[in-house]
């Protein structure tokens, strides 16, 4: 065990002295998380405010425009053709052309927009909301003046009641993104160092001296494995630190995304650590197996780049899982990587699934153990030195 | 003491052909003597030393190092040897002293004994002046001194040197050779592989000429010259490896 510790300490020391590893595993996740939350928060916060939106309206005397002016920045356009042209050129999101009032008293407003433009759809839904409210008010006035109750305008009313599960916390957007980022950084954090650990040693000709020491190859592998797993874990934790920093420093954009605070309850933290530990072990063993098999660092990088898709795809699916019923289905716990992200997600939502967590820990742990056996076997082959 | 009996190492190359890197090599090296393995590049010197240092297993034959069989007791063999080569590098992101300490720990040294040995080799090889410098920043000569320190730190009875002066300048080569002579005088068993005749002549008490994986001749420098009836070791070596110059070939064709 002492030899494993010596190899571990030496690898950690080297990792901490390597600029590339420091930036990839420590500063990278923190910086990216800050950039991500601030960037998305600022954009989404800005889009959700109608005051920040501009709409184009055909010049008209209609009093409804005063209502629109209160909500939007309104730009008046001389004729319909000019308005349509603005949409075509992408210079306007929505162009409203007020028509003549029909004999029935209905006013038609033609709303021109590009259906492919997401921004236009957001503005259009905001305009629809304002017109719906105005319609409702007008109907209530008509009913009241006719001696009918205003509630007759809405014979059936849907009353929304939010049920608070767990503590008030981060919104769905953060809940779907955070598990993905935590899992992804656990893999990418170890990327740069993994190639150095065996393939790099082979290339730099330091491996032979290590193999000539009395330490067994299994002990060498274990020392390197624990060092890499520590790096993967540190990288993942760094992304969480970045997330916490964003909230603590109240950086721009956080007020929109983190309205309810961080949302990381002690239970969520425990579940996150529980599922993360075997996952980083699995990633470390996987990365190390490629590094051990490869002839040199470059070949190892190619293998790991390909393998990263196997991690990214299920992790990315965890962002969309909330749109389906799969998030609460048992089979998800048997899909590596996805199970980790989904368990973190459920815990952040205040719905920890302890059985799912236990299955996830077991599955990831088993895969990690299996991969570690593969690494030990690969490292014990003569080709670890002679395959150059 | 190092002894090999008909050791062989066969590989299968990328095309599926069987390659005999070493084929029936036998020799014995004794304490206080330098045994030279003289051969061209690709002759089988490094493969032989790798078998003896237990990094690879022999396909056939038997070898013992310091009394331990290389197949049955690889850990004990490795604990008894020091291995140095110019192709083996140092960890660039570790300081010179850290590298020495690390290998000391891997060879089972700890506590006061480790401190004493580190201080001893650093004094002996004058490493103190650059001991806290990263290995990446060291000159070739300084790196080689650290390499020597790493090799002798655990005071092994057997030392292997695989072309230890290849690519080094004359001053650094001199340091390495003086170190090997000193180790011999301390009673170490030394196996020295080289293709440089002057080094073999200067250092080796016994030489085996290895070519295409087989031993082509063995003995002292004088015995090799007598066996081949040549006046220089270089010519004796060329005869043993059946080297034919293009000038000779042309002369034969003309005749």
C-alpha cells in the first residue's frame, strides 16, 4: 500500500505542477461555469423582459398602441410592404399591422414574423399575452355594463397552485444543466493528464525506470488510477465551486437563473457525492485503459476523443430527460453516465431516489472495477513497454 | 553475480512473422568485474538487459541475477539491480532531488536511511547546486548525474548500463565511465552494453559480441583479438559479426 501511496503522491505533485492540467481541471470548470451561468442568465433575463424588446407597428391612431408602448419599444412603420421587408431582412422581430374594425366590432391585427426565428416567437407570445389581457378587460367591461358579473367572461378558471418539493432552489434550467456539467467535467478534467500517465511515460522514456523498480505493476497502476480519479473528482468539484461562486458574488445574470438560490440541499449534496465517486472511478479507469493501450500520447488522445462521445451523449440526454417520463423510470438507473446525471438532477429537484442512487452506485462501481481489471492486465503485458 | 543460460526472446511482428530478438544467449558476470555486451544497434543488447531486469520474460532459457531467478522472483531481482541508459529520462516536472527521493522510496528506502542515502549520492555526484531545479531545466550532464544517483541510491549489488554514454559529450561520458569504474572497484557486478569499441576496451574485463540475437564470440579484449587474428578490437568485432565492406565486395566481384 505504501508503494501505491508513493506513486499516487508523485503523480499528484506532477499534475499540480502542470499548467495544462491546472487550467483544464481546476480553472477551466470554474471559469466555464461562471461564464455559462452569467451568459445564459443575462441573455434569458433580457429576453424575458418586454421592455427590452422592440416591435414594429404600422402607423395608426388606434389606442391599443399606447398599451403596446408601455410594454415594448415601439417603432412605427409607414406601410405594410416596408414592415414585411424589415421582417425579411431580419431587422424586425414582429411587425403589427392594424386593420379596419369589422361591423361586428372586431379589430384584426396582422402579425408578421419569421417562424424560424426563436426571438420573434418570444416577442409574439408576449404581444399575444397583452392582447389577451386587453380582450379580457374589454369583455369584463361589456358584461358589467350589461348587468352581468365580470366573472362571466371566464366561466371556467384554471387556478395554478405550485407544490414546493424540497427546498426552494434553482430553476429547471439550472437543474437540467448542472448535472450535465458536473458529469462532463469529471471526464474532461482527467483528459489531459490521462494521456501523460502511461502513454506519455512511454513516449518520454520514463516508464522503463519505473518498471525496473521492485514495485509491482499492479501497485503502479493503482497509484496512477487513484491520482487520475482524484483529478476527475477535483475537476467536477471545481465546476460546483464555480457555480457557488457565481451565486455568492451575485454576478450579472444570476438574479434571473438563481432566483430561488442555489437549490443544493444537504441531501442533494450527499446524493451528488455518492453517485459521483464511482463515476469518477469509472472515468479514471476508462481514461487510463486508453493511455495504457496506446503507443504514445497522441494515439491515446485520439482514443479518448472518440470515447468522449460515449460520455457526452448520455450526459447530454440528461438535459432533456425532464421533458419525458424517463426521469422517474427505473431503467435509467442502469444506463451508465445517464444514471449519474439523472440522480443528481432528481436530488436537485428535491426528489432523491435512494434505490436509484444505490443501483447507480453499484452499476458505476462494477464498471469501474471491470475497467480497472482491464488496465491492470494491459499494464502487465510486455507490450506496455515494447509496443512503440 | 549474473548468469544466463540459453535465454531467448521471440516476438511476433506486425506482419505476423516470428522475430528472434535474442536466441540462445549464455554468459556469466562476476562481482568486481565489468562484463561487456558489444553489438550493433538491434543486435539484442537491450532485449537481453530487459530480460535480466525482468521487464520482459524470456521465451526460453534461464537467467539469475544476484542469485534470484528472473522469472520466479522478479521483485527480488529488481530490488537488487540498478539500471541506467541514456534513453531513460527523468520526470520533467519533478525537481532533481524529488526524483532521487521518489526512486529511493520505490526501492524501499524510508526515514533516516532514505535521507542519508539521498544526501550521500547528492554529495558524491555534486547535485546539491541544482537539486531543487526541475529536471526539465537541467543540462544533459546534470540529467545524467541525476540518472546515476537514481541508479545507485539503493546501493544495488548488480548494475546494468545500456549504452550509457550514447549521445553524450566527451566530458559527460568521462564522468559516466569513471562512475562505472568506481562501481566495479566497490565490488559491484556490472553489465555494460555498448557499440563503442574504445569504451569496451577501456572498461570491460570480459566481452561477449552479440549479433542478430546470438553470441558470436566471448573473452577478454586480448582473447577476442587472438580468436580473430586481428590487431584491433574493432576489426575483431567486424570479423565476428561477418561484416563485409562494400570495397571488399567490389574487389571480389572484379576478381
